[in-house]
């Protein structure tokens, strides 16, 4: 029911006469690894949450994975750099990470096979244009955060019976994605967060995704999510929820905070760290941060 799955499971395989292997039910690491070993697919399509769980399971086994995969694709949420690098080291094949939307039918911003920069969403797919704008719809410069707008021939005309939503999303030829990005010196686009997930600390924008990427580089952490929370003086600060790898003891909170400080900056570290069994997600694997914001209040 969403474009990434529709393309991977139906449109693209049928277009080239390929066979599709679809896993019914919840995609556990064991279930995925068994299919990769038994069915020998050559392309594996997943979401970042699944790649993180599968790579952690394979690392715990201590043996090379049994597979025939030559390339992987990821979408749904931005793929953390650490996950991509660990996967490629183990599987000896790349994960092509991109961003798309059901409104645009599929992926319009992507890395390319042989030209991967983990931690970025790559460049515009041929046939599409993207731009980053501020709150006044003015283009922002290199290294500045802005909302991602896209235009291309596959854009929807609107939402069914949702006129107000259609008018705020589809503006002329451009479609608002609701994602915040910045463009680096190489021209690649780096995901910062959803428009309603970004927040300022000490007057400076904080990208929850950047903090989350750093947290999962800490030994023993499988997943992380960061949201805004008000402190005792009603000032907004980052709060983190982390999921640990199996068999790992709870990390020292101060050590974790210092790790983030050293990696990305003094004001970005989480003031609160909560260890949870799992993170709330949508059916497409996206973290439901609104639920975590409620839990953090």
C-alpha cells in the first residue's frame, strides 16, 4: 500500500520478467537470513530498521552470510551511515539508499551503484528536480537546512477528497516532501529530519537523525530515536530512546552523552537517555516519534 513496496514487489519485477520472493508476516532477522540463504535472490529490498536488525544478527553469529545478493536497496527512512558500512563489510555488496514518496510514485533522490556515500540520500534521479527552501520559500545555500521540494513527471495531482492537504502539498509543479535536508559540498543531499521533528537547542537547529546516527555507533546500541523535550527551565533539549543488542548490559548514561558530545557537538547530546525494548514504528518501518514525544513529556 505504499510506493516503495509496490515498485519493488510488483512494478519493477514485472517490467523485466523477474521473480519476486515476498516474505509474509513480520520480517525477523532469522526469517530474512533463511530466505537469503535458501531462495538466493540477487536483489534485496529492505528498510533501515530491517538492515540494522539483520546485520546485528549476522555479526553475532560470527560467520559470513550465505547469500547471492549483488545489490540492496533501502528507503522508507534514511539509512544510517554505520549500518550501511557494516552491511557492506559483511555482505560485500552495497545498499543503494534513496528517498521517495507515494505522492511521487517512487524514489526521486538516490545514491547509485558504484557511487555510494552512506549517510546521504545521494543526488536527484534523472528526470526529477529538487530544491531546498526556507520558511519563506527562498532557496537555501550549501550546508544550510531547508525543506525538500521535488518536481517530476510522476507527481500525483492531489489527495482524494482532501482539498486542504492537496493545496498545502502540491504547489504548481512542485511537491512539498515535509523532509528537512542540507546539501553538502559534493552536491549530495543529507537528511536532517521531518519538518515537525526538527528543533532548536541554544538557537541552533538539531537534526534528530544526526544524533541517532551517532548513538548507534556506540557499542551495544541497535537502534535509537531522538525527540525534543523541555527541561526544568522549559528549554528544549534532545531526549534519546535506545534499543540494545541482545545480551548487552545497559550502557553508562554519562559515557553515552560524552560520546555524542565528542562526535558531533556540545549542544546536541541527549540530556535524557531511556533504554526501551523496541521503538514504535509504522507498517513501513518509520519511527513514530510523536509517540516518543508523548512518552518524554
